[in-house]
C-alpha cells in the first residue's frame, strides 16, 4: 500500500466502480433467478391437474374421428416434448387415428387419475378404437392403463413399447435410479432449482449415447419453467422401481416392442425378452430396431425418419386400414 494521495484516490475510485458493477451484476442475476422461480412456480401450479393434450391433424381428425393414438411420455418428459414426439410421428400415426398426449400432473404420477380422465375423454370424444404409444417408461404406464381399462370394458387395440423397461432391473443406471427412489420414499423432495444439476450429472454418466450438444440441450430443458416438477420426476422413478408386470392382464390387446441394442438407458437385451415373456400371447413384434438413431434410447423427436419407417412397417402389418368404420361407443 502506498501513501501517495493520488494513487489512493485512483484506487478508491476503482473500488467504487468495481463495487457498482458487482452490485448491478448481482442484482441482475438475483432478479433473473427470482423471475425464473416465479414463472416456474406459476407454470407448475397451472399443471397440477392431469391433462390430455390434443395434437391436431386435419386428415386424421376427418378420416378417423373415433380412433385415437395416445402418447404416454417417458421419464422427465415435459408436456411440450411430448407434443414434439407426437408431431415427429404424426406423418405415420395420422394414417390410423387422431392423436393426443398424456400431460402428467406436477403433483405426481397417479395412474387412477389417468384412467379416470381417459375414460371421460373416450366418452366425450366418442372413441371406439384406441392405440397407445409408450415412450420409454411411458410404456409401463400404457400397459397398466390398458389393463385397468379392460377391467371396465374398454379394450385397447394396440400398445407400442418404445424402448420401455419391463421392470426396474432393465434400467442401466441403477445407482442413481435407486437414490432418487430412496429420497422420494423417505419423504425428501428435490428442489426444482437443482433439476438442471441432477440432469447434467445423469446425462454425463450416459454421455456415450448422446452428443454434447444434446446433453446441453436436455440439461437446459430441466432449467426451463416448462420442465416437469421434481415431485413428478421422483414419483416416476418410484413407479418404475415398484412396477410388477405380472399384475396386468391385457386380454386381446396386441403389443409390439421396438428398441436399439446400443441403448445405454434401458438394457435392450433384457427388456425385449422381458416383455415377450410376460405377454407371449399379446406380443406380435419384437424384432424391429431403430438402427442409426442417436440417442439410441426412445428418441423419435431426434430421429423422426428412422422411427416413422419402423412405425409405418408395424402399422402396415398389424394395423390394416379400417373398412367402413364403426360408430360404436364404449359408453
């Protein structure tokens, strides 16, 4: 330190300017964080109720007014990404029915609520033909919902399982998976502000099946106000952990499994025979591979052409175009 008055004044002036910059920068960051938390809270509160989100298509809505493809989104999948997935498949799915996406409630996964809402939807829309698309973990939910609907006299025509685990042991990253379930069932809830950090860690662990650009995109998506709540994510993990496929009876519902041997999220070599063994009389196809898809796990939104071709082949073989049509309603 110097006793030169001029240098002391210059130093003090520099401190004043630096403090002002730091204050303004800190205030701006604080305001941005507060705004993000406020917007996140408002959006998540608006999504506390389960919602069936329509995906409009003029051709499908006119040609198949009483048939519907329902997408059951995967783990951590937001409402917007669910619509994105359905739009990626729309060119082929629209050739068999209209389309809608299950919007899970931010209060947590509740299958009974899903079944009740879907029954009302079927009645109001006068649906007589149902097709389910189970995206990753959503395939588990789709199978349970199909089984529960069957108990009340509603038959699902077809369930497509896209890289879906048939039990928790099919999930590759068991350590992180078990930790989330343990925290949830112990009553701990992960704050929403930590979603991005958690997501980044999980994506890096499974980085071999994603590009760094996709890792960053998916991490930032968890920081978005549109991302699923932490409670919903934890409840989904708990659902996977306790899923028991032996509890369900699908009657005459047909199943098809598609996947990729390079999948680093769900073990293809276990999930594929697992579903086939659980439903030997329902499984009509388990050999179609989403070859070339990156990421390899349940990614129609990233690889629409690959998935469209696979789904087109399934529809061509197992879902022939209806002739005449029926006005029958379940209710």
